[in-house]
């Protein structure tokens, strides 16, 4: 379910990367993509309780976890936008740093939150990792003073 929710950010990344390499401004598209990702997250929050038990009855206990994880669509989209900008400028070092922060975060959060809160804790670890990775990417873009309008 979460993979289906993140299809949009992945397609967006694949479209934006060549555009960023050519320094073409896509400010309106980026703004619209944030709105779309918020809509996808809201749909994930609202539709999961009614649809998931019907389609996958064995996974009815995971509805709350999937709702939490659906919120990660927003920071994943933000991260994809900033990652495409960084890679377009050949600043892959910052992307690597963001991935390393995500790796450390997911390991620590999975162990701590997963131990105390079980499935909900694992979902929170996923959300926290997505948020921190987006923050690192946004900060790297800010530090590099990348113009969003070229």
C-alpha cells in the first residue's frame, strides 16, 4: 500500500532530474506536486480504514500503521524534489549524506520505537526517517543557495 502511495514522488523524480540538469525551472510543477502529495496522504489516512480490511482482511490490524506511513508521502515528495536539484547540480555528496542520515535514523528508530510501540513504532520510524531525510536535503539546498527559478 505504501509503495502504491509513493509512485507519484518516484515518477516526479524521474521527470525532474533531466529538467534540473538542463536548469529548467519547474516551480509550478513542484508546488503542484506538494499539493498532490498532501492529497495522496489525506486519501491514505481516510480511505485505508474502509478499503484495506475489504481487500486484505488478514492485514486489518495494520490499518493504523499504514495511515501513519501514508503521511510519509509528503516528506518523500519534498526529498525527491530537492534530491533532483542536488543531482542536477552534480552535488551527490549531499544526497549521500541524506541517505546516511536516513540509514542511521531508521536503524535507531526501528530498534527503539519498534521495541516499545511494535507495529505503530515501526510506522513512526519510517515517517521520522522520511522527515529527517527531507530536512537534510532541504538544508543542503539552502546551504548551496540553489535558486528555485534558475
